[in-house]
C-alpha cells in the first residue's frame, strides 16, 4: 500500500514539497525519495522510510543531542569519507579505485550519520559493509566489533596451503588460531610463508 504524503506535511524541521528521485538500494530495489525543505532553507531529498520514522529530522543542520558528540564515532565517519573521497586517501585501490562511495546524505553531514548510528552504535564497535562490493549507506552498513570486522575481511582472503587454495579464515579456524589472527597476518606481511606463519609458535609479544 502506497503511503500518501501531503505537500506541507512536517517531520521535525522538514516540510514535504513533493516526490523526488528514487534511491536505489544495494539489492537493486528502489525506495521513494521525498523532496523536503528544512526550516533553515535547505532543500534535500530524504528516503521515505527515514522520514516517516523520524530517523532524519533536518537537512543536517540540527545540532544533535550531546550523546552524538563522541570522538570515536566522529573518527569512524571521517575515516569512512576520507577512504572513499579523500584526495590523499591511503590504499585507494581498496576503495576509491573500486568505486566504493559514501551516500550523499552521510558524506555531507556528520549529524545525519550520527542520527542513524545513535540507536545501534556503542563504544568498541566499528562500521562494516554487509556487501563489500557496495558502498556505505544505511541499507548496506552495520556496526560490529573489530574482531568481527577482521574476520569478515579475511573471508575473502585466500592462500595456497599444501597444494590447495583455501580461505585464510577457514584455515585459521581449522587450526584453532583465530585468536592469533593479528599475529599471523603480521607474519604474512613480513614475508612468512603460510606454513611458517601458522606452524611457528606464537610468542607472547606478537
């Protein structure tokens, strides 16, 4: 059933003007975009679902509640934007060169990102893309622990071991070495063979 919005209807500081371009989700499905004017004068297209649930209440000009101002959450947002759009980003082949982007509503407003994150983020969590081939947007992102994030990454890393090509995750899981993930990855970066990296005893300071 189509949700009908009336011109002039208000959501927070946003006033509905009319229908906008549809947002295309990572799955390929479309989602209605609603053109709104903020009380500050800015005009912005908002996803219908975020508008009617009051997940977004302004164009980004609202100073969010004090709990939104967290140094770590701001660092997550800044790092996300810099990886995808920064002029001097580190390892551009992993993000910019692959066409990984941050959706406009997050890229141009930390406040909007913080409003979305406020209900699910807590200290110790980092942002993760559900589909690593797609960009950062509300439908494709979640918060996970750093260990979960690392494990997600190594699911796509393959190594040659005993004549077979296997995922690093599966190999470490089979050997009960997932808790030594960081040490083993550091060894591989230093030039260890995969056999040496997993068979050499892990020292306390590694």
